[in-house]
């Protein structure tokens, strides 16, 4: 199977400088979800049609995608025409996906491909029955329930507007017939675009077989056109991510106030308390207690049995097993050894105004409440900093040493071990 992803459009309704498909849902660009899906179903070749802000969008694509430029944004049919040259000697089926539909699931795509192959239809497309069909193409069926056309919003008249079954924008088509019939698509006068959806009526008139698959969950068909759609997609994906985590053995105390991005891994028996925000590329081990009100930023790695309490932020840091960090602290660009204690109010001052600097805290170190660690700095293993101390850059605290004051001075070695 070869896949074409349409992502050249302007996304006018987003009212944004950023191309629509680069807006993020649960931390990841909308288009990346569609790409991942195309890969997950085993597409041999993936063609991505780009146009508006071509260079910006191209940056997020992986090297194995074939990028095609749509010179003028003349509609979805024209977008498909722009890839035709790649299909000259191809006689198989093509799957067409919209770059703006991130909620689609693998099982649904498998269903549509399977139906298409079984029925040998010229075109099989995905439909959804929705409460608010406005803005979508309506699926028009005759008395025998056979589809005879897709009618776009602007052209819908009378009863057509009331049709609740909409075109999701996912199609499986026989390549040769697709490109042949595409030549007959005429410019739509209202929108001054060539509609891919006009193919349906053309196939129907040629008495060719058209099949449909209805999504079981209408939300899957959501195409993001506005910022409202973006918020709906965020919520649906967020609940999916939380559900998967819960089913894998993670306790989410309050799914309504927990925000976890799509690329996050959390170990069994970890408990996530309310109002916690975990961004992409974060890994959390087993049996950790997280939150309430904790924030984890990209690149963070938390080992097993770690406790991170309320009003805390961990950014691009590695925490060893058994670390305690229970109250209003910030760790950025830090490595913390196992069983270290990060007292209340500890802050790594990791940014000097120009660049980020690293902090290293050894195993079993005890960083006293309200310590400020000005990076680059290292606190040795089993070392102690006193409450309120300010450890200044490069004034490393050796193993077992006790440092206190502002700026912190080393006053003794720990003996009570
Ligand atoms: C399209 C369908 C509509 C369907 C809806 C589902 C058409 C004519 N209409 O409408 O039946 O209900 O999707 O969400 O196809 N694109 C290009 N080049 C262009 C225009 C668009 O690549 O010249 C891309 C867009 O980037 C987008 C996709 O095609 O990813 C769909 O375009 P969009 O303008 O969002 O179509 P809709 O009006 O939503
Ligand atoms: Ca759309």
C-alpha cells in the first residue's frame, strides 16, 4: 500500500502564522500523528503533499517520506494531481489521508483497507455520523443506500444540509482509476478549487463500485480546522493517553486535571496525583509518587521509587532511584544520585543569561531547604548543604563535606554516617 498525506493547505480558519498541521496536540504536531499512523499500517511509500510554508512543514518529516510540492493551492483534487508523476507505473491501491486529522486510529484504517480489497471497489472511504455536520462534506445516498455523491458545505442545498453522515477525508482508491477520473474534475465555482470529493459522483456515473466504512466513534473523524477543533482533539487524545497508562498499571488519581503528552513512559505502580503536567520525552520509573502539582519537562528521566511532591518542576534532569524532592523545588539540567534528598525550596540556578549549565548531585547527598545551587556546580556524594545556603558556580562541594552560608563555605566533613 502507498499512502498520500495532504498537508499543503493554508489552514485559514486557524487564524495563525503557523501552518495548521504544525499546531500541536498533546505535545506533538498534528501532522506527526498522521505520519505515525501511515507508518504503523505498514505503508511502503508515504507521499506528503506540501505547499503553504513548505520549508517549515518539511522540517518535521522523516527522511523516508517523499515530499511533493503542490505549486498552487487549488484544492484537494489538485493536491493529488501533483503526485501523479510518481505513480506512472503503479497499479495498486492508494490510501489518502488528511494531514489535519490526528485522532484516526490504526484499527479503523485496517478496516477500510480490508473492505476495499475484499469488495474490489474503485473507492472506499470513511464516514462518520455527527451531531454538527456543518463544514464537512455530506455523504449523499440514494433509496438503495448506495452513495452517489459527496456534497461540500458550500454547495449543499435543502435536505443535503441536514445529512448527518459526513466524509472524514480518508480514502482507499485504485490508483489507475483515480488518476484517470481526476482529469474530469472541474473547478468548483463557489470555492475556486478542485474537489477530490467530486470523484465520488464521477465514479457513480461510470457505475463503478463505491464502498464506505463508518467509524464507530465519530470523534475519530475530527479534522482540525479551527482552534476549537484543536482543543477538542487535545482532550480526546489526552484521555486516550491516560487510559492507556491506567490500563498498563499506572494510577492516575484525577484524569480531569492530569496532562501527559503522547511520548511519555511511566512504570507500573507509579501514582500520579492531580494537577500534574508531563511533557514529551519524559520517562518515569516504577513505584514513584508524583505530585500533586508537579511539572516535568522534556528530557527528564526519573528512576524507580522516587517521590516528587507539590509545586515542583524537573527539566531535562536525571534522578536516581529513591530520590526525595517533596516541596516547591526546581531542578534543571541536573543529575541527581540515588537516595539524595532535595529539601523544600531547593533551586538549581541553571541559566546564566546566556547558556544552560549543569548541576551534579551525588548519591545520598542532603541538599538543605532553600539551598540555591548556582550551576555549573557539583555536590559530592553524602555531602550536605545547610538551609538557605547559596553554593556559587564552580565552588564544588566534595564528597562528605558540609557547606553552609551565603556564599556557602565548607565547614566540616560529615561524621555522623
Ligand atoms: C475536506 C473534504 C470534506 C471532508 C473534510 C474532512 C474536500 C473538497 N473536502 O474538507 O469533504 O468532510 O475534508 O475533514 O476534499 N489540502 C491540500 N491542498 C489544497 C487544499 C487542501 O493539500 O489545495 C490539504 C489540507 O492541508 C488538509 C486537507 O487537504 O490537510 C483537507 O483540506 P481542508 O481545506 O481542511 O478541507 P475541508 O474543507 O476540511
Ligand atoms: Ca479539514
